[in-house]
C-alpha cells in the first residue's frame, strides 16, 4: 500500500481565517489622472477631440488639399482620431457618471491598442504634412498660390492632438505592463 504517512510527508495545518483574510485583501492601485475613467482622462480625450477636429475643419476648408497625398493622409488620420477620441470621451464620461472603474485588463488592452494606432497615424500624418508645408513655403516659395497658413495651422493642430494622445497611450501602456 502506497499511502503517504504524516511522519514521512508532513502536512501543514491550514491557515487561520485571519491570515487568509489578510492575504485575500489586495491593495488596489490608485487611478492616475489621465487614465480611462478619470477626470484627467476625460479632459485629455476632449483636448484630443478638439484639436483633431480643428485640424480636420481647417484642412477641409481649403480647396486644394486633395491634390497632395500627405494632406489627404492628414485628413484621414485626424478623422480617425476624432472618431476614436469622441467614443473614448463618451466611455470616460459614462464611467465618471456611474462611478465605475475602467481597470479591466481587456478594456485597458483595447484602449492601449487604439491609442497606439491613432497616435502613430496622427504623428505620421502631421510629420508628412509638415514636410510638404515646408516644401511649399520655404523651398518652392509658392505660398501665394497655396493656402500655406491654413496648412500650417492644420498641421500644428494635428501635432497638438498627438501631444494630447501620447499621455493617454503611455498611461494605458504603463497600466497594462504593470499587471
């Protein structure tokens, strides 16, 4: 018979209920302002939305932006940024109103991936538009024929929108990585 005997393999006594209760309680990290579901996160989403919408509206009011691929890319990127920021602002507002935390691992992963994609697209589009704007203004000296000030304004607003997306992406990524 191969039965284990307490003398050969000692068995520990189960912990008392007080120790088990102390181990069961975990300290939850505080929500850092700028993360989803916080007032700082909601403010950053509104800033992202406002600056991307300004960039989109300024670029859309020019008649000759479709002739340059980088400007079309900027319009597409800030359009996506507007949709993403608006939807995330609605989620943040809902979480604030019903006092819910958005610290679910799957939700934070979704927010991180979305912020990473939109911030990369917005930054790339702003850089491409800045290069074309510098080419038109400084190298070709054709600002008289084009809307240089509008292109520069739209590009600057896209960069500011990217600056507002970066903290939310980094905070979400940090939260995801620290699990």
